[in-house]
C-alpha cells in the first residue's frame, strides 16, 4: 500500500463526514484511513467505521498519530486533523507525486483557511511564506498536514509524546536535524478550519505560537504546560 492517512480524533462527529467526503472523491485510491480516537463520547467511531476507516485507541494529537502509524501499512504517512478538507479530487495524486519526484522525506503543504476573514487569510499567508523561507534550515509544519515516509517516521521514533505543545513543529524540526529532507510542497494547499481561532481568540492563539517558537529557539521543546491546550473543546456547529 502506498499511503496511510492518519487522523487523531476526539468528539469529531460534526467534522469527519466532510473530510471523508473529500477523501472519497480522490482520484488516487491506493490508501487506507486510520482514525486514532481519544475515547470519543459522540458518534466519531461509528462514523469512521461506516466510512471504512480502521479505528484504534488514540490520545492527545501526538500520541494519537503514533498509535495510528503503528498499525499503518502505507509506505507514506499523511497526518491530518479531523477538521480539514482536501481541496479537490487531484490532491492526493499530485501531492504524492511531488513528494516522490522531489525525493522528500518529510513535508507539509500550504494551509488555506476556510474563511472570508482577511486577517485569517493574511495570518495563514505569513505562516506559509515563513515555512517556505526557512524550510531548509528550520522546518515548520502544522498537524493539519504532515507527510512522512514511514521508514523516516520510525527512524526518528515518531512524535515525542513528552511534548505538550507544538509537537508537530518539534517532529519536523527533529527530522530535519537528523538529516532528513524537509520541504513545503506546492501542488495544492490543505483547506483548514478556523474554529480554534474562533473559540480561543486570534490574538491569544498568535501569542501562544509566538511564545512556543521563541521557547523552541531558546530552550527547546515544551515539556511543561505553560498555558492550557484543550483537545476537541469545540461546540457542535448549528444546523
């Protein structure tokens, strides 16, 4: 099998159907879907199983991704969040082709927010360009889209489960430091939700990420809780 798509979840019955719809529409079909679920109390597991996904016990995002990768059969792993969408039916085909043609070991793609707000679009553009500018010296990626060769994931021992914040950044930066090629792919962007920005506030989120970036530069990964991070604390969207 070429690709394993790994999705960490907790109470995502409202978002998974839209993601699965875009997965179902893909022209590229040599993949499996693994949902690593952190003991959801809603219909997350039922929806995942109905779609045909393999469901395993997860936890916080980093441990959940590791649990999914442990049962993966694909040569390439694609880690995505439950609230993203693939932008078109060619996404997987083109991204995997670019990943292999450029002989990349770990990668991400540009993030495109599903919003009309100019400040959200501007903020994501800044992150995308920052990630592109420093891709060869200091890797940056969000858990919304991380692509890795399974052999590389295993070689770097997966996500560090001691990291309590920005475990996605720590993962790609550790891979780069260990000599693995990291790149930002240009084929297609990933469509990402802004629900965390809506829930926690844009300035608060920006402050947390700026702090975590400074902490990782000056002190290394965050192994202690400097501020609260809650997994899946979102209200169900209104019909």
